[in-house]
């Protein structure tokens, strides 16, 4: 599969930049990983605050987004304090090994997808733009959304829509998808939107949110294995943190936020054995944000896409 994506879309506006910087605390001699560079919004802010005193490593699985980020870095990247890698963030350990870095002082995960991806119709992420049913965030994705809707069984599709989209009408939508593809393959986003609109009862379509929103979310998560990758990067990322190092995560829907909360909580708990027991393990994390940090009213007004954002932070403990 080849990727031929347009990069003329608007630059993504980063969310809660000030809060991210305050929690990451970039400074002299520190190593910071922006594991979701996107078009470079947070990365630029980190570099400006660090003033050349921190080593910054950027990771993103989307080669087109990295091209935009690299062009925006300009003279700042020429300082030699930033390295960019086109990788899935679940491979954070191998990236650090290539950099010759054992431990880092901060990791940022911004789980949203950018305007570059959303507004490019050839990517197939949006139900508001007609394009091929792709939805791959990077060339490492093993399948497209089109392959899922045209080849997966009705039960498999329903499971994806229910688990990853929390879609009430998952079974009905899956049935309509299978019936439609029997007539001809489903190739475009608008074809899928029409099928979902037909499947969702009229009464359930009322409201501000588009009836295809959850279906598109679910397919995107399935295509890119987002939740599995998130589990892996948190586990490996925590292992890569130096004592006192922090992992900062921005999530945008309940599935992500719930997973981050659960993983932070699990890593912050003791094993349950007495300290003298050979199987006793001390918690590896301390949760810094007992409740998620949310955008200010002013930020939501200036950047409506930030409205659903939740920020959680945890810190590596001694031991």
C-alpha cells in the first residue's frame, strides 16, 4: 500500500500548551520525548522554553505530518537538540536505543489527530469530506477502513463499532454495511455515511452530533490499533523514565481517557504483598493529576476542538 497525501491542510492548533509545558518541566540537561509530534505545535513550544538546554526527541507515525513539523522547526532544529523519527510510538524503546538514550525526563502523548489528517479528504478520516476509506495514520497500519467494511464479517464489524465507538446501533449498522457491500464494494466515506444514516433510526439521528461520528471513530481506532499501541507506549514509556520523570497524556474521548486512568492507577499501586515478601513490588508511578486537567473556557472558545481534551500526568517513583 502506498501513501500519497496532500499536506496543504491547515496547521493543527495544539491543545493546553501551557499546561503541558508546566507538567513536563523542560530544562537544562533534560531529555524530553514528544511521542506524537504531528505538525509540531507542542514540539515547537517545548524547544522554545528549553532554549537549547534540553535534548528533544520527536516521534510520529505519519510521514507527511513529520515533513510539516520539520519545515516549521527551521533554525531551531539546526541547533542539533531535536531528532525526529517516523515510528509508531509503541516503539519508543527502540527509538531511544538509536539515540543512545537510556532514560528520559519527560514523555508527551497527544492522542488527538491533526487538522492535516482530518481535513485531507484522501485520508478518509472525516465523515464531512468525501474520499477513499483509508484512515491509516501511517504506513505501518496493516489494513484500511475500506478493507474492514468490505471483508470483515458482520459480527466482527459490530464488535468494532460497539467496543471502539460505543455505538448503540452497532449490530444494525453492521448489518446494513454487509447488505450494501453485497450490491457493490463500499469505497468512499460518503457511501459509508449514507449507509450509517440509513441504519440509524430517524429518532436517534436528532441532535448536534453526526450519526456517523462513532462509526468513523471506531474504524479509525481499529485500523491504527490505537488502544493496543497506547497500552504499549505507556508501559514501555514508564520503564524509560528516569526517577522523577513525567509522562503527560492528552486524550480526547472516553475510551482513551479511561485506559490512561486505569493504567496510571495500576502502576501506582503496590503489589499487595507485604514489603518483606519476595513477590512484593513497589509502585512505579505516582499519579500527579488526581482528576484530569481540562482546557480553560478561553481556550475552548479560541479552539473548539480542545473541548473534549483531558490531560493526565504521572511521575516515575524512586526504586
